[in-house]
C-alpha cells in the first residue's frame, strides 16, 4: 500500500499533520500484516479509543498498533511536547463545555485572532471560577454565611453605591485611564483606595474586583484578587477525557499504569541548567565538572539533562535582544556548540544512558522575541545532533510528561518585568503576619506596601510571581505590547489545568513555591554555578552549586590536577571547605547556615492588615506547608531538630547528599 493512500485515509480520519517516521512505520506494518482492512481497523481505533488527534507521531502509531495486536499500548517513560504541537482547548459559552479546537493555526494570524486571544483567556478562567465553592450559593442550611455572587459589567449600570463582585480584565484607555472589561461591556476603574491579595497586578490580567459603582460613572474597587486555582481533580468528568497537556493521549487506565510505575522510578532525576553560556570558559569547566561527577556515580544516571539558554553571554535578554552582527557572531556560536558536543562525546556512559533537551533562551538566535520561541536552528546544532542522535531541541516554552507527572519548562526573566510593570506594588516579607501556627490561616502576603518598608526578599517576590502565573493560568500575563505572543498559539502558554511542576528559569536566585499541588521553582543561573536536580515522581527539588573557584578545567591534564591536590594535602591547607589545586571550594551547607542566620536577623515587621472583604480573606489562603517566609516557629536549632525527627523517605536514603557528592568529586579530581 502506498504512503500517499495511507495519508489520504488518515486525513479523512481527522489527521492534519504527519511525521515522516510515523508514516514509514505504519507503512511497514501494513505491508507485513495486510492491506486496506488493517488500515481501516487502525483508523477506527484512532478515532474511538482515545488516540485521536491532528498529528500522527511515532508514539501514537506504536500505541495504536499495540492496541491493534490485542495487547496494552506501549507507554513511553516520558514525552517531550513542543509549544507548536500543543492542542488548543476552548470553552463553548452556549453549550457550556470544553472542547478541542482543531481550527488550523498560523503565526501570520488575522487581526480577529488578537481579540479571540483575550476572550479565550477570560472564558477559561470564567468557567473555572463559576464552579468554585467560594462563589456557589449557600443552601437552606448555609446559615448567615455570606457568599459573593459574581456579576457582569453590564449589570452594574444604574446600580449606584451597591456592593458588587465583578470578574474582568484590567485594560487602559487611550487617555491613560484604567478600565475593567468583560464580554458584556467596559467600565472605568478607580484603584485609589484598593487593597489587593497576593500577586502582581498588571494590565491585561484577569481579576475579581469588589467595590461599587459611584456617581462619577467609575467602579471604585475596594479589593482586588486573582481567581483561585482549581485543583486538577476538580476538573469536570467530561473535560477529563480531553488532552490538555499535549503528546500521546492517555486513557484513565494508562494514567493508572503510569502512576504504578512511578514507584519504581522514585530515584529518577532531571538535571536542569539555565544560562549555559558556552562562550565562557568557567561555564565549560563547570559542565566538565558536572559530567565528570555524574559519570563517576555508582547509582543510576539522571534520566534527562535539560539545558536552557541563553547559550551566549552577550545574547541579550527578553525584550532587549542584542543585534547578532554587533555582539554575537553566528559562526562563533556554532563553534561553541561544537565544543559542547566534543565535551559530551568524552562521556560515553552519559551519551548512552541519558537524554538531552535543549531549550532556547530569549536572546538566542531565532525569528524574534515573540513567544513561543521555536527550537534552536539546525545551523548551530549539527555537531550536537551527530554526537547525540536522541537529543531533543525543544521550543520555549515546552512541556515534558514524565510518567504521569506534567512538567512545564519556560526560560524567561519574567520576575523583573512583572515587578516593573505591576500597577500596585506588592507587600514585602517584613510586612507579613507571623502569627502562631495554631491561628495562622494564610501565608501569602497582601499588597499595598506602606512607606518605609524594607527591600522585598527573593522568596517573597517568587511567591507573588508563582501565585500570579498559576491563578492567571498563563506563563506570561504581560500586555502584548511588552511581550508579543503569536495570537493563535497563546494556548501554548496556558497553565490550565494546573500541571504538577512549572520550571521557570529566571535571572533571580534559586527558590521554590508550591500551591494546590503544583510546584514552581527556579533552577538559578549555571553561569554562576547553580543548577537543580529534580525528582519528578516525588517532586523533590535539590538545589546544587558548583563554586567558580572549585571547577575542574577540562583543558588541564589530570596528572597536573593530582599533583596540585597532593601538594595541598602535604601543606595541610584545609578548613570547613575543600582545596582543589590551590582553589577553595565553598561548602554549600555552611553557606546555607549563614544565609538562614541573616534571614533570622531581619525584623519580623508589623501584623498584616485585615479587611472585612471576603474576597481578600478567601483568595489569599495558601497552605501553611508552603510559606514563603522562613522566619517562623523559633530559631534554626528547633527547626533542625524537627527535620531530624521526621522519617526520611526511601528516595532520600543515601549515604551523602548530592552536594556532598559534588564536593567529594571536586576534592578527588
């Protein structure tokens, strides 16, 4: 049977794009097993058994063929999904249901797509918030409890002075005044006396506003909050069959099988590196130290190495791309990638047992700064593709399904831009309430920074950012004028339903935050020696550091390094750290203790202001286990004693921490 006929039959079944390898695999199977009858069975399974989609991939063909043979579909350990392959899920306001939108998409979209972009964001959040128990009417047994009822903007007209709760999008008119708009209309917005829940409030973000319409025709907001997140398990049953995340569609039985397999993959790791500046010798030396350490480990190697840009130190940053002809030569960047391929080629064990994923940064070569970014051009990665045939060059952002865990990777310096363009400055850590554990119900800060407040900590700002992205269900809720997005691919940046993990490679320090079962963390900059080892099955983030004065130079002879270490041992130059070749390696635990001591010295600040608005109270609640502030419950000794009393899981039972392993490797050369 010809491939042309196979493609024609599959197009009639709803397939729109075809991978050449997938078509070849299917053609080989049909040639050995039969003709048109087998192809008809294949298309029948494709449409009815959960494999339907608009793209024919090798994984989907293997799954359908396994089902066709009468066995269980072969499930891959992980799947990597580019942003341009993610299916679009829309909400039908008339039918009141979620559905897969198979409309053809293009980066050259008509102007109407820009309006539809905002409507899709609002509709997805609106249908989610309508199911929230915070806004459900109380029954007859509800007592005197007050429940806010959401109204549309059209219903505010003529109702002056009445307290109302409205959901809408913040925008700005041509004369510079703020507006609140939804699908029913637009109304001027007054924010002079507003109080806010945690988060960064920028233009184009979707908020729930509490306030009243005044005689000046503007809605005077007394409180603003983001729509609360919806846990994954609260997704409607009809929507659970949709493929939100992308990749091969999984049935409920497949997900159950993957969850069972996670027990056997507890120790699997994903090593995440950001800002891998290949033009800097220190970064190449750090890569050499990293690969040497993992190559010498007795335990299993990491399953994935995720390397994120920028891959050149002079590549610029988001929104400020440096012209390549001025600061960066394409030929030089290609030589840098060739050097990386030569370095990886020295470790055959890593090449054979690990997979590599390369994600471009906002300043790396490409068609522009518009999101989502396509993969790195093949012009630069030819040598890497030869050394690592299984390497994946993904888009930015991209998604990885590791067994049943859904992980989103995004390289963007978003924290700085959100802080710069927020309409109301968020409150810093010194203003939080540090109530006793038995009485504290919320750990996220409110906004409204009073005069004289101290500088916000990294943990505080990261908590504001994480809550903003998760509650907005979007990776980059900035206005399109500040960060352009391909209008018809805006869904690739959606975070609905909540994934298990969101990795945002930002220029800020290493930090993590959890909310509603979703962990958001920053791996730090590898240009400063920082990276993260992540265990997806147990959602454990291990922050690591390779000190700049302790790296092993891959250009130096190993015998020279051993001689230097012997001389250092003879002289006895050892303290709390380690000496390698006359260079001191900082002890990560000692540095952490000094940092925590500095945090404890910060003033506790005043109590958090209370507000009688149920909106600020309810939307500001975050589980206590995920506090952003690390200055509660006594001193460091009490917290250390509590951690020692807690039983360690099977995944954590190992003779040394990973940082101690790195220190030992550096010391041994």
